[in-house]
C-alpha cells in the first residue's frame, strides 16, 4: 500500500499514521469508511453516497 502510487484514506483503523499524518484526524475518516461496510447499522442508500461522504 505504501508504494502503490495512489492516495489512500484509511489503510487500517489507525490510518497508517505511523508513516505520518495526524492520528486525531483518523477516527472520523474511519467512521465514514466503515459506514460503507456496516456490521449491524444500516448501510448508506448507495455506494456512491457512502463514497461521497468520505
């Protein structure tokens, strides 16, 4: 992932902040990404809606 030449938002639940970045900004991003893959909550109306929210 690190050498993929593509931007990434949430590589893992910690947003790979060990490689740089502000870990305080990670939880809101992960929450939005996880809304696309809900475990018990309702999924977004569409995948596009979930992607736009990220």
